[in-house]
């Protein structure tokens, strides 16, 4: 590489370097010009004085515009006050013009920004969110590999539903009839554990959610993990370890990004502590006592999730749910056939459910009975039932919603900012 990246400027103090990137912002005060330069890897202030750069370069500086791309050379120096580096401009070359860049420094509404998402991604906060997203993804891979999970990919096109039929995206599949976009790869990686023991998938999933909340997308990324011979309590331990590893990696690797987002990191540090477990029944009692009108037998709403963790520094597992409101594959508790071994993990600070997990029903007869009662098209699920016919074992798994996790780490309220190109019920562009 014949040029230097902003993130490596510290290794070039006092040297003249070449840099390639874009003009994020600029201002001049008389005979000095300050250019906020970004190269994709970071941001740096470039300082140019008319006296030192000479007339020709000074004139080129007059042609700067927001988001114009440039190549520059300059001398690396230490910022006089802050722990930062600066570049004293020597020369400059324009690469690509930028006329009337639509995103200015004034406030824009969310609709305008979303319609310009392809450009909005360049702004500093969005840059920081995407970097943190990347660290969260890698932290998940790292943790799972360490715990002996291998990546097995699940198909996106499926003949059946994983998470109920109300949120399916449907399409015509040649002469095979209807196919659906997957809601979760879980059922397929359940099949794969019988081959490899522990595995996970990680990819886009689709839900035709009619809800327009700040926590819902119609396309989002999910990591589904599954493990043979792991039962409910151990499953929750693995989940806790996974989330705490993500928190630690973000705190360790994303200090400057968190600072750009003005994320208070104290709550994140405190969340890296023993998680709480509350039964569903206990949870309902707690919510009712704290202002919710939820009734036993109902799913938690967004506000309930916020109330539940309002006074908790650590995430809370809501454990052992009524069978009727959880998916067909959840294992029925042996001591209470109305309950299932399902746990939802609710993040603190109002970020809602970040994980859905459960022990899976491994008994052929019980599963078949439940699927029949729920009127599932058994022919489509024959392969799934086979898993309980040939060497069935106790097994468990969980799914992390990537965008919810990133929103929590970043401290951004709406998950639409945590995915490069959000898909919501009223938005498919750009
Ligand atoms: O709780 P869910 O529906 O669980 C499953 O799909 C299981 N099959 C996972 C498994 O056991 N392997 O979804 C998992 C997580 C939720 O906890 C939530 O964080 C996220 O996915 N999620 C969404 N994120 C954004 N937009 C939506 N519409 C979401 N629906 C669920
Ligand atoms: Mg769920």
C-alpha cells in the first residue's frame, strides 16, 4: 500500500504521508483551513495554512465540497491539546467531484436520512455503528468456536415455517408449490447437530412483521446455535457466556466508536455480571405490580420488556413459559405439562428481547401430538420428525437477534440504524 490509513497515523509522527479518502467537513478561518478528512478507517483533522501550502494548493482548497474524494500529502503532528493526531497539508489532488451533497450539517428527519441511506452510511455515527456491528459478529463467531460450535449454514428458501405462519414471506417455487423465506435456521441446524454435535448458522432471516416498532425489521440477521446433549439450564449458561463475551469485546475494541456515539459505557460494564433468571409467572406478577396491564398467558410487549429490566443492571432471562404461546418445538416441562423450557433474554436499558432460546422436544410421540394439535402440515415436517426417530437426544439452542444486540451495545434507540440497509414494512428503498 502506497498510502497511510488514519488509524496508523501514530506510527508516522513527524513524517510526510499520503492519504486517500473523502472530505467529511471543512471550515476556514481567514488564512487557515481545517478539513475533517475520513478514509473509512477513521477521521482526522487536516490543517492547511495559505502561507505554507502556497497559492496553487490554496486555490484548490477553495474548490472543496462535502464528500468530495481527495488524495493528499501532509506531515503528521500531534494535536496541540487532545490525544489525537493531525495532518499539516502539503499538497492535494481531487479524485471525484461531489456537487450539492444532500446530507448537510443541519438536522434531517429520519425519513430523509433513510431515503438517503446509501449516503447516510458515511456519517460518523453510522460509521461507528457499522464498526461495532462487525465486532459483535466476530465476537459471536469467536465465542462459539471456542465452545466447539461449528458454522453450518441453513437454507433461506424453505418449504415450512419455523416460527409460526403469521409472519411468512411466501413465493411460488416452480412446480413445487409455495416456498417461504426462512424465519430462523433453527430446524435445519437441529438436524446438523446429529452430525457435528454443536453448530450455528448466521444469516438474514425474514418476518413479515406488521409491527412498526423500533425493535422490528422485516429482514434481520440471526445467529441460531444448537447443541446436542445440552439441557435447559446449561443452554442458559452458554447464552450468558455468549452475551458477556460480546460485551467485553465491544468494550475492548470499540472505545473510539462508543465515544463517537456518546454511549455511556458504565451500564455495559455492569451488564457483564451474573444474569438474573425469573420464571414467566414471577415476571407477570412483577409487571403487574409495576404498572403493566399484562395478564397471565400473554406474550410480553415492548413496554413490558422495558419495565422488567428498568431496575436491573444485568439482562433477565424470562424462563418457563406457558406452552400455548411458544413454538411447537419447545420441550414440555416434565413437572408441569402446561409449561415449556423456553427462555427469552431481555436486555437492560430498554433494548428488549435479544435472545429466544429453548430446550427442544426430543420425544417423538409428544412432538407429533403437539404438531397435530397445532395443525401443522405434517408431510412438510417429516424430516424434522425423523430426528426424533433415529437416535434422538436431549438438545437445546438459542437465536440472537443481531440488530437488537447492536442497538443495545451502541445505545441507539431504533434498530433501523443497526443494519446497513433496513427493511421495514413501509420501506424497501434504497
Ligand atoms: O425469539 P425468536 O423468534 O426465536 C427464534 O427464531 C428461534 N428459532 C431461535 C432459536 O432458538 N434458534 O427470534 C430470536 C431473536 C429475538 O430474540 C430477537 O432478538 C430477534 O431474533 N428478532 C427480531 N429482530 C428484529 N426484527 C424482528 N422482527 C425480530 N424478531 C425477532
Ligand atoms: Mg422470541
